[in-house]
């Protein structure tokens, strides 16, 4: 008795034959889909600019510790840090949506998800709005509605005032637009106390005066980028010496403003630490001015990196002072 040959059934749909060539290509599809999902998730996270968020949170928690004169209630800290993260992520995602045209032509921002078409503009817009709404609700329901209102104001100011109104129109864009980056100090204080006070205003001033030398140092490095994109950052429209002079002036204002907190709410511990940090910032700014005035490379990125360390150090000093006292 002979065995009948096995005849494959033609289903009319390719790729169903387990021994056919299409089966090899189809096998890794779930893995590819998982990689694609991870890529989309990473792209949306990148829209929030996580490294910028870290710096904002560094200013929030010490302000809360100073407001509480110790450790605030744990759930207030968690809600404020979560709400602050979502709010900053919202503002940054909406900034990426508005600036997607210039991000695409700048070397510094060409890797961003919208510039690389990893996220659609509508997806970025919706993502930013949803994050902002959640942030305000979290702040309002867990802390208080003053903190929630300040959170909403910070998002709106960064997107509407800085990104849409000032950034492409004036060389003072980062001076006034940078006020949005100072808001976490006020939000943290309000989350703890339900009100605002002079120490919070002084800390706001520290970040406000710190922002121009910090950002202009970076803008010197990427001057050609901003020029190509048509963004009138100060290093694009002013001479290198003038930029260095203004950086030095704002470095002095930052250091002096940080010392104003000493008689208001801190002890000699903070005063000594802030004095030392301010001296380092001012010396670095003068070094930039000196080298620039002599026609040399001012090495602005040294000041940029130092300014990051300065801000973190001063705000950590605020918290240290509370616990020492």
C-alpha cells in the first residue's frame, strides 16, 4: 500500500506555510514590534527633556525643606516632585512642538524626536497637553490650588511667553523667558505652606539671575546654530566682549542675590557655602571676559558646566543649613 503524497493547501494568503520562506521573515515580528514600542516610548520621554527636569527638581526640594523648616510631609513631597516632573515635561514637549522647525536645522537639537520624525506633531501636542493637565490636577488635589495655579502659570509662561513670543523676537528672550525656570521654587514653597514669602522670592531671584550666564555660555558654543535658525540669542546679535560683560554682570547679581537669603532665613553655614560658590561663579565669569577681551577662546562651556554645579550646590546648601540648625 503506497502512501499518498502530502499536498499543501493553498489558503490564498502568503506566509501561512510553516516550512515556506515567509515563515522565517515572519518569525521575529513580535521582537520587532517590541523594539518599535520601546523606541516610541523613548521618543516621547525624550520630548520631556529629562536632563532639564533634573535641574528644576534640584531647586524644588530644598525650597520645600526651607519652607517646612525640616522635612515636609512625605506625600506632599511625592506629589510636588511628581507634579513638577509632569509640568516640566509638558512645557518641554510643547516647546518641542512649537520649535520643531528650528530644531530640525540646529546641530544641538537635530536629534530631538520631532526633528527626526520619530513622533508626529499632533502626538507631541497631545502628549504635552495631557501631561500638563495631569500635573495641575495632582498639585491641586494633593497639595493646594495655589501650587496648582503656579504650576499652570509656569507651563503657560514657558510656552506662550518664552517660546512663542520672545524667543524669535528679542535677544533678551532668555532673561525674561527664563522666569519660567524659576517657578519650581515658588511652587515648592506654596505646596508646603499654601502661601508665598520673601525667602521664596529670593530663591526665585537666584535662579532668575543665574539663567542668562548659564544659557548664554551655551549659546556662545552654538552661536552658528542659532544664527542659522534665525534665533536672536545675545551671542548671535552682540559682540563676544559685550556678551562676556553681560554674563559677568549677571554672575555678580546671582552671587549677591544668593547672599540676600542669609539674613532672611538661614544661618552662617549657608552664608559661608553660598559665598564660596558665588566667588567661584564670579571668578569663572571674569576669566571668560578676560580671555574674550584678549581675542582668545573664552571657553564658555567651562562656565556652563560650572553654573550647573553652582546652582545645585547653593540649593543643597539651603537644605543642609536647615538640618544643621
